[in-house]
C-alpha cells in the first residue's frame, strides 16, 4: 500500500519534493514549529513523510495546518517550492474527497462570489489593485490606499476577485495552472496584490505583467521610506515577501536598512508572520495564536510605533501592546 | 586480493579499491534491529504514566535515517520530549522492560548514531525553549533540544550571542555538547561542550540530576563528550557574550602544507579570533581569519600578516590563472574553480548580511552555503583529530585519499583549545597526546548529486580512519557505523574502563545502544 501511495503521488505532484534531504533549515523559520514543536505539522515533516510513502490520510492534519507564510520556501537551501508542494497536496486532498478546508470553506459564510471571473472590461496598460478580505471590509482604509498608490500612477480597484481567488487556492479548490483570467487582462501593466499568495499565480498566468505585493508598491511611493524612523517596527507582509524572496530581501535591505527601523525579519532574513490573515484564521482552524506571534516579534525591542503592510496585522499588535499601529499608507498624507 | 570480473550490464563497476578494506573485516553497515520483545508492555507502562508513544506510520518514516543517510533504521515508536520528568519515566521503564531508547536532537549524525534500530526514538526537539537569560552573569539556561540557531535568535533580541557552536544551523545544543562541538573560534574558546556551566541530566536509570564542575562532577564530566551514553541532557546553562558582527579576511595558498603551517603559527600566537582552513581543490587552499573587534584586526595586520605566505584574492587569481594557462589540459579544474568563484563565493557575502564590511550572522551565511553546496541525500564527513605534531602529516595523507575517491572535495580544518587534563577529554575527539590544542580536519566529498554505493563510501571512510589508527590520532565521529575503530584507536584498557562505567550507569544497556558500545 505504501509503494502504491508513493507511486501515485509521484505522478501527481510536480514540485520536486524528492530532493529534500531533511536538513530542517525550514523549521527554523516556521511559525507553526515555533509554537507547536510538532515536526509532523511542518514542511520538513510533511515532505519527509511523503518521501517515506506515508498514506495521504495520515497527512491531512499536517497539510491543513500550514499557514502558507512562505518562510520555509525562502530559506530552503535547495530552492524547493514548499508553498506549491503544500498547495498541490491540498488540491490532492480535494480530489480524493479528503479535504476539510474546502468543505468548510463551502459551508462557511465565506462571502466568496459565485463568479470568480474578472468583470469583462479592458485593463490594458493599467495598474490593478486587488485588496485582501480584511481591507475590503474597511472602506476608509481602502480609499486611503488607492489615493496613496495613485500618487505614483492611477490605480484601478477590483474589490473581491483577489481575496476570493486566494481563498480558493488555499483551500485546494484551484490549482496553479487553472487559468480563470479573462483575455482582457493580457495587456495589464501592473497588478498590486495584498494577498501575497497570488503573486506566483499571476506571474505564471500573465507573463508580461508586473506583479508585486502591496508592501513593495507602498515603499515605492515618494515620501514613504523617508517617513520611517529608527524607533519604528516595520512589519513586512510575509507571503508577498517570501514569494519573491531573492529579489525582495535585497530591495527591503536597500530601502529599510538606511532608515534604522526594526523589522519582523529573523536572522535568516525571513519575515516572521502573525498569520492573522488567510483561510485558516477565517475558518478558525489556525494552529497559531496571532497574539503570541506578535509578542514574539516585539520581544526585546525598544520602539515607539508599529507600521504594518497587511491591514490584518493591526489587531494582534493592538491586542498585545500599547504602541500605535499604523498602516504604511498612513506614513504620508493621502492628498495629491 | 583477487577482484572477480563483473559482467557488463546494469551493475556499474565496483569502485572499492583492492586495498581499501585492508585489515578491516567486512562489517554490516546497520546494527541489527532490536527484536521488539517487551515493546507492548513498555508502551502500556508508559501510557499508564501519562506518556504517549506515537506509533503512526507517517511519523515513523521521518526517523528512518540521519543526515548521513548511510545507515537506515526505524523506531517502534516516537516520543516528542516535553519534560525531564517524562524522560525519567521513559528511561526507568526502559530499564525494566529492556527497551532501547535512542535520543535525537538535530539528527546531524552521519554514522547512524541518532537512528533507532527498533525501540523508542526520543526526539528532544520538543524541549527546545530558552528558560532564562541572565544578562548580569552572561549565562543562558536553555532546554537542550533547542537548535543553536534558535538559541542565537533568542539571545540576539537582547544583543547577545552564544560563544561557539558548529557552523550548522540545525545542530542541537544537547547533541553538540554530547560530542564536543567545534567552530572556527574554537582555537580561542574551545569546544561548545567547554562553555557549559551546568546541566540537568536524566540518567539511564531515570534520576534527574543537576550537575556541574562543583556538583555531581563525575556525571558532568562523563556526559560532556559522552556520546549520550551516561544520560539525556535536558537543560544546560551556557556562557554567553555580547553579539558582535565580525570582519573576515581570506588568504589563498596553492600548497596545503604551507597553509597548515601558517595556520598553526596563527593559532599558537592567538593572532585572530577565528581561524580555519577551507579547501576548494588542493591547489586552492584558503586560510580564513576573522575578528570580533577592529583592535584585534589592526594587531593582526601589524604583527602577523607579514608572516603569512598566502595571497590576497587578486594576487592569487593571477597566480592561479597563470598556472592553468601553462597547464591547459587541466581545463576542467579551471572551469570548476571559475564556476565556484562565480556561483559560490557571492553566497558568502550576501549584501543583506553585510554592513560596513562586517558580516552579521555569519553562521546563517555559512550554514546555508554548507547545506547548499555540500549537503546531499547522503553525507559522508570522515575526520581526523590530531595533536599539533601529527596534524600536517595526517591531513596530507587524508588529502591523497580524497583525491583517490572523489573528483571534488573540501577539507575543513580547525584548531581546538584544550582546558587542561579533564576527564571529559579522556575518550573523546582529543587524542591523548594533544596538549594545549587539538587539530581537526573534516574531509568532505562533494557528491554533486551522484549516487555512490555504501561500500564505496565506507571504503573511503575506512581509509581515512586507517590513517588515524596508524598515527595514533582520534576522531570527531567515532560512533555508529564507525565504532569498529574505537578499540583500535583508544585501546582495550580505556574502552573497557568506559564500558564498565556504562554498565554501572545503564545496567540494561538501553540508552543509545550501538553508538559506542
């Protein structure tokens, strides 16, 4: 039975999980490991178990506990796309009828639109912004962000498409190679996403479009970086950062280093996640306590305020500290 | 010895040299698997005391091998450690039911030492939290299953750092101090084990004991460097220091002998805070020196640099370029070096770890590079640990062995300070004739994705270790698959003395069996 399982998985899974040698460098940055100390819930444990021919049913809890923060992918010495691996395994669970995440998403008050296609309008040459779910529910902040992004170039807002797509990916309901995008998006110049998990998908689907996270877009707005102080703690949104780690670790180092501000980067320069956003917290299935992550990030730091890229990070930091928490867009005036 | 002819077909040629196993009877790579007698009663006994043993297929598959991937086993069940009290129950019950218990930390053994060949696998990473940081006395108390890197992260929040630990991100504190622990600052600071002030140990009979140089000293000395034979380390108090970024300089040699001689001069003179040798080919040998302070760096350049016969990078590149221009048939070597320079060298100075010429978190930088370029599905890292006098001859001979077996390999040499004639050093990586300093060299083949048979890799290790027997050295890794060398190197009298101590401490011989005894 074990050999069949392994053979079956090998034909289905594209990610090259077989090159993992169990070095466990990924554990060092894994927030689930830090809180739970259970190897089976981590990428290292999951990958080695797949290599060892573990039955899929014994891996369900592990596959569904991953926060998809991407830190393991960023630090893997062998460049294994651990996020894609976990998403492929979730897709497999759905196909095998074993996924609780997809079922729970369907049964929950997810607010996912029935139609996940973009509105049929032409976006050629434009910059599109796809907010996350939290931001969609905060019209005032959303308007501010649009105005601040607009200081560089006009931005078109598409409300729920991004957050809905992200949920479907996370649940394994959609795969990377399923292209649900209308042809009108082909000429799109730039997509800015708050849900970093979408970045690899859009980059694959739209090869001529620049795809970046909201944090990187914000840091490119004149005045934002200048407004940072050495007593600031800047919380980098993890999924977008890790999705493009080799490039962004240099970008953030160059931009934030001279300001002297602290960040949520660990010694490996991976970003520590509060993981207060995403599917698992939505379904209340997260094995992580966002407040504990926030405390871990704050430990030992002497700061005066907290700057966040992901609006969902506001709550855990406000719950555990008295420091003012402001969104990166609030560093400058929104007036043109 | 007559090697039988192998018929052409799918079986590749047998690379075992005719004289590779000279004097060594052919050994099975794995220890025999424990029969399992008494396992069910043991599990029930533990369950009755609130200890849950995980016997799931998926989790067991995580523990079938170690970093070396030469030996393969499988536990009957796993416990993720949570407390010393629980471990005490585990070991007491193991004595009663005669169930072997194999302890694993980071699992970076290469000879099967942390693999359970049946019995219980005790994973210490469940006990991996920092207990307390004492900034006044500059000590840290930590659970022993913690990775050194995680300890570094916890200390860094307060501008602090550990003293010395292996250049490997995922080694555990307990596992390391159980064998020694060597870094490029070991010429100054000694082994990681020498930083330990006190430990909490669970003995094989299940007693929880706090030990130090002042309290329960005999146990303290046996557990440090003790290969896990005399107890399970559950907590340790270690010396710490202020964190400092360091400045690194490299000096390049085309002669391994000259590089080793100059390294010994630097060590004797305490010329730098960090000193080590890394080779790319034996024509490209690199002495690395690094400094915690600008003052030490200045003194080095004033007092010692002129005695080094190595070159800076530019001078050496010109010299090496000229060599390969005059030896065009060695184009493959030249191509290898160019590839390393282009792809590997930048990984040692990533801009996001460098500020004003100083490297921050060099262990992260080096540790990741080590995995990336030297890590593989199998890892063999035989070593020799010698006195100062025997260092050069041993390593030159080892280098010749490497050349015979592999196209590309690296030698990593360090010196280690000794702190007197301590019982902990008695049967350890320090040879009996080492005074003041021991010298070690790891011989690390680059397997480069190729698959080598276990016989081939074992032959290579045997040939390196035979040098140690002949010259009277020791080894950093002498357990597991290599334990056949213990008596040859240490002699029956010393080994039997330790065996008697082991039998007294562990009557059922259940703790970490087949590692040393």
